[in-house]
C-alpha cells in the first residue's frame, strides 16, 4: 500500500500531460512510462492491485528528479514528494539505498577531506539574518562576501539528497533542525537554487516563514556594484544557466542584476531553462541519458559564444563543465556567488 501523501497527490492528476512536454527524460527517450504522468498512472495501478512492484520498479528509477514536472503542473501536484516516497517505498533494500546516497554525497565528502584544515572565517554584522550555506560551499571552506555580512546558521543539509534517495529518516531529521532555525530567524539567505527549492518544499513551514527564504542576490538589489578594475571579464560576454530547481522570479532577478553591471555584456542563453543533465548522482547511474541531455545543453552554450557561464547550484556547475568537456568548448564556468566575490566590487 502507498503512503497517504502519495495517494492524495496521485488522485489530483488530471492526465493533462503538461508535465510530459517539459520532461528532459521524455525528450530523450520518448517513453511516457518515464514521465510524471506515466509514473503516476503506474503508481495508481499498483495501488489498485493491477500492477506488481516488479512491473514498475525499472521505470521509477529513471527519473532525474529535476522538478520540472512539478513546476509545470496545473494541479500543483508535488511530484518531488511522490518520487521521494516511491524511492523509500520501492527501494530494493536499505543497503542499496545507502549505497545510492553514498555515491551522491561522495564528492562533498572528498571536498571536506581536502579542505579539512582550511580555517573557516565566521564574522557577523547581522545576527537575525542567517546564511544557509550549501553543503559544497561548506565543504570547500570558501569564505565569500556572504560570510562577511551574515551569520552562518547551524543548518543541516537541505535534505534533497536524502529525499531523492528515499532516506526519509535523515531527511526528516535535517528538515526538523532547519525549520526550528528558520522559524527563529528574520530572514534566511540561501546560495544554491536546489537548496532553496528543497527548503520551500518543507510542508511544515508557514507561508510567512517561506517568505523569509531569499536567494542571496536579493541582498544586493540596492547596492552599487561594479566590475573590478583588473577583472578578466572586462568587455566580455557572460551568460546564465538556470538550474531546474531555480524559480523563474529568482532567474529574472539575477538576469537584471547581471545586465546592470557596467563594462560587461550579459546575453541570455538560448534554452536557458533546459536541464544540464547532471542531476547530482544521476550521471553515475544513467550516463548515456545524462550525456544525451548534456549534449543538447552543450550545443546552446557553444552557440552563445559567451566567455563565462554562470549558474547557482554546484551540481549544475559540474554539469555545465561536463557539457563543455564533451563538446570541446572550454569556457569558464562559475557559481554566481564566486563570480560576485572574485570579480565585482560592492559598495
Ligand atoms: S501536469 Fe500534473 S496533472 Fe497534468 S498529467 Fe502531469 S502530473 Fe498530472
Ligand atoms: S522530475 Fe524531471 S525527469 Fe522526473 S518526471 Fe519530472 S520532469 Fe521528468
């Protein structure tokens, strides 16, 4: 039997197929079994006893968990939750679940190990505004302008890797810890689009609490920003890849911010919204599908002729670098936070 949460969400599906046309996996495989609508139909068949576990397991695993279906669903079905719960429900064993999660978290663990002795600077000018620093930035022990002006909260991981691998125990633990801190804070500033989307997915947060979660570039709205005199990007062209988990409003704000920087040209990427194909550990499990998605992105990056590609999610940063590797188009790719830190002056 399925969880009540899944059943409630499944029952809302009108079978309209808007999710199908936006699914990067469907674009490659042209198989509706792997789309949100297909998965919902199958789970519904399973619930009614028409399908057995073995009939649906294979198709359930192929989803990239990019949330594009959730973003485009008129019935507001929380597909992220459905796919997370199905991972917990249909996972063949605890051992394989753990293995899946270990692969997912391996790059972060390696970064922690490499940077273990690097000091982390903690200064705070604003105490009620907390910084939700993403796991990769924490593992790199990077100190940026955000560390200078914010207090790093004692947040745990946003929980997305746990949720995606079906480890609901650790997901709920991280969520509980983070919610307590968010409720006490005046604002929470996030530096990764996927973390922000995972936090906004916490059911227990009220709408008021959700309004406190802001993307870091919002802090810079009224500031005077200019390119450093010695910046290597003076008179160059930059562009922005939109992570699947980034909402359009944040993307528009970042575009506006980048367009206002003097002595640099911002050019919108064709198909800025298409997936980079990396999807955390997805690449390790489905390299052929991931590479086919990546090649599509790579061709738009190549034709953009941008000198620098920016994004705001460490998984996408790796994905865009992989795109460039397979298309022999070696351009610099940076996290937006690092670009601001290294190349801009904030007054
Ligand atoms: S967009 Fe939503 S309602 Fe429409 S088929 Fe997909 S999941 Fe169902
Ligand atoms: S999460 Fe992404 S890959 Fe998975 S069904 Fe939805 S759109 Fe397709």
